[in-house]
C-alpha cells in the first residue's frame, strides 16, 4: 500500500497596501517552508501582474500555490 503524502503546513497571509482608498488587499496561502524569494514572487504576482490575467490564476500558474 502506498504511503500518503505529508500534508504541508500552510500560512494564510492578509496583505494590504497602506494609504490607499478604497483598501486594496489580497489573501494568499503559502507553505511555511517558503523562501523570502518565493514570498516576494507571490506578492508581485497577486498585486502587480494582475493586468495580464487574473491575480489568482497567475499566482497558481507561477507558484502552484492556492490563492
């Protein structure tokens, strides 16, 4: 019988831009093992690359993580 994969621990982050009205924010889920570089890429994806496609679709395709 095959072993079940280990379930990754996930951090749910609420990220918001300061001094912007109306509020602009995103909620993302990333593995606790994420590097600072990976977290940077996720934040870039969900905020600034949204003009080419939806932010959640881009983050999933770029990182494989649910947003």
